C-alpha cells in the first residue's frame, strides 16, 4: 500500500513553517517510521528543493555526492562546478548565496543527517553560521532529519550550536493500532487487530500490506518467505544501530518476545550478568526498541518493572520468524504459518491487545464516561496473585480495566467477576468516587455480561468503540 495515511498534525506544522519567509526544522524518529516518505510527500513538485540522503561514507565522499545532487537539481550558480572538492562550509555558503542572488527560495533537506554529523562534527556549527547569516534575509528553509534518536533530539539543547534556532522540532512516532488498521480498512475488527500484532506500527512495514489479501497471505508473502521484503527486517534494525553487542540484543529481544519480561528472569535465562543486561536494556530502550513498563502508582525507576517490545513487529519476528528460520528455509512458508504460528496467535495476541487497550484509553475511549485520563498503567502484586490489566486515573477517579482477547468469541460475565475480585485484593486507593470498572473486549460481550455491567455501572468497550474514528 502506498497511500499517505494520517500525519495531519505533522503536515500542518511543516506547511505552516514552509509558508514563513524562512524556517529551520528538525524531524526525527525511529527507522522505517515514514520520515522520508513524509518529507517527499510534503515537498513533492517543489522545484526549489534540494534533497540529500546521507549514508555512512566519509566526509569528503558525502560532500562530493552533495555537490552532485545540487548540480542535478539545477542549483549552485556559476561557481558551483569548480567547488567539487570544497568542504561543507564552502559548499553550503555557495549554494545559499547563489539562491539569494537568483532571488529564488531554497528548501534544503538533509535526511539521515546523523551520518554527516558523525563524519563532519562541525556540521551543526556550519548550519548555525549559515542560518544566522542568511535566515533573516528570507527564502531559506532547512530541514534536518534523522533516526539517531539521542543525537537528533539533543541538537537543539542548551550548549549545542543550534540551541534556540529551530522553529520546529518534531518527533515522528510509529502509528498506533487505529492508524495501522487504516491500512486494511475493509477487514474485520479482529483481522485489523491482528494486523497491528503482526506488522506493528512502522509505516515501512505496513506499506507491504495488500488489503485485498487475507492476513495469512500478507504475512507469508511479506515476512515469512526467505526472500520476503521484511524477512530480516528485525535484524536489520539491530544491524543499523550502534549496539555494543548485536547478539546480546537479539538474545534479550528473543526472551522478551517469548514472555520473559522481568529483569531477573531474562538474566537467568540468558546467563547474563546484571550489569551487562542493564546496559543492553538501556541501549534498546534508548532506541525505542524496548519499552519499560512501570506499575500503576509507582515512580520511574521502581523495582516493579517489566520490559516489552515497543513495536509488535519486533515481538512477532523474534517470537515466530527467528526461531523458525530453519524450517522456513526448507518448508513452504504457508505450511509454517498454519502449523507453527497460527495456532499460537491467540496466546501471542493477549499482551498485544493489552497494549491496544492502553493506547485506546490514553487516546480517549473512556472520555464520555470518565473524562480525560491522566495516566494509565498495569498493576500487579509482588506475588502476582493480583493482576489488573490497566488502572486509569481521571482526576480523583480510578478506573480498573480488564482486557479480553477472544478472537471471534464473546466475553462473558466471568470476566467481570474476576476483575471485581482482583480490584478487592489490590489494596489500591479507590479514588474519590469509589472503584469504577471497565471491560475492553476484542470480540464483544455476552448478553448476561451486558446486563451485569449495566447494574454495576461497568463500562463496556467493544471492537467498534476501539476502531471508531474521531
């Protein structure tokens, strides 16, 4: 699928900046999240754009390739040809001066610019001098874009050359479950939840989905086959990042994907020291590949912490693709799907649906009953005898939420009984308005449960509510 989906907020922000006389913007986010496609979409047909995609080449090689890109774009002026071996400062000054002399606007985009910053550390200072000199004159729009989250997010911090100069600093996040579902609008709710569970929220992965085919065919064609475009995508993420040990990172992700979410259990399973595991988890968290999950009511840094794969695709890959690569090399991918993956999707989707429910709660699915939600997180007791999928707080009200993934099945009244019992054992403060209950189901609700929920003022959130637009 190649249609442009959502990003209205980012689109409006960039269009507003580009309508100004000049602008300096920063766009960053995870690899494959759709940054390049977004920029190409918003600048499509603009003849005044010079777009440069950097890579890991040495500084001199990058500068020469930038020189070539400018020449192909028909920019640079008369002095440009003789500047083929010039440094970045000279090249950019010549380019911007030429645009000013021609009285033409210039939209200058540096994509994956972390590679330029690595190869040419003074590059940020070059942009600063260029902006300070030519920005006030008008006609200059610069966009710095990249996927090195730490490096890019700090570009505008105090003490950095570009501090105080960005008109716009935008972090592009992966699609949530609802926007991922838009890639297959004609599918049933269950199929659309499964789509998010398999392909995740990265635009590059979702672009491989053919909504005219069922999920199974999409997974086989795009992920499972040895020559499929996403067959090594999860490993490619690790290869493209600066990790101390890719094998350690892969081992940790494999453990988390299989359900080991507690620090001690991961360390024991891998035979890894605490210091080493802590370092690996920090690297993966900084890259937003792993997400730390803290109990409701606990502060950041609490010992009651669990680890999850931040993107469902990574979890799917390390749960089903990596362990079955031997089988996939010798057996039809469709057979592996039917025998080794499809029967396990029910168990796999449980935690995924809890994440879907969390996104829905934060996104306002409880708004009409409880008002804006201030925080939402799971709760579990130390001995795990009490587990509440989500506890949400809205001002002085606490809402206790059970999430039920039953593909094709209705949630029955027993779910309400279980939730009520766990809330009673939790010992959590009940809020100013007493404990309020809610059930979120992927398959809908049995009539008996609907009657019981109405009597107890328990809110029921079904698949239609989860996928409703607006």
